[in-house]
C-alpha cells in the first residue's frame, strides 16, 4: 500500500515543520485527534500512542516518531496492530505558490492475501480521510496565525 496526501500551505516552512513535529499540539488544533500519549520521549525520537476518529469511529496506533531537523522530515514507524510496519514520512517542499506538505504512507501488509482489502479499508477509508483532515486543519491553524494582524 502506498498513499500520498498533500496540500499547499501559506506559512513559513520551518513554522509548518515545527508545528507538525509538536505532537502535543495536535489534539488542540486537530479536532479529529483524541489524544497523543508519550511512552518514550527524547528531543528527536519518541514513542507515542496516537488516537483519532474517522467519522466517529475511534482508532489508535503506536508509532516511533523521529524528527529529522537536518532533512526537515518527520518519520513515523507504526509498531503495533493492523498497521505494524507502516512507514509514514512528512516532507516540506518550498514551491512558488507556498510550501507543499506531503504525507507518504507505505505498508507491506503482513497477510498478503488480505492486502487488497487492507488497501481499501486502511488506506482509503482511514488513512486518506484522517491524513487529509490533518493537513487541512493544520493549514487552517498555520495560515490563521500567519495572516493575523497584531496591533
């Protein structure tokens, strides 16, 4: 399974990156996220339990998160359950019309015979929906902060 979700954001690249890397902020700015709990914490590598809702359906997963400030990327490696082994990468590319924020999901589903079903359910139904909401909500949050007039 390979899924790509992306959006153009109009805010400074490093502001977008630091907001995306600040997982504690996610449940405050992303209404579909229920919580993020840290199991291990360090400056650039964490293990977290992430919980969201897809159309009212609660889901959660455990990920190792690596923040690569040199490459300006965020990597998530899913550690448990149906998405175990999934690798997720956030990238941030400056373009003439803004910053292209892309989330790439790659998963070689462990039970090969169920892979087509997993692609539809995990990939299209859950990941597509949640990743697009995450990008739209983060864009709204960042652009609202960037375009705010301070007197």
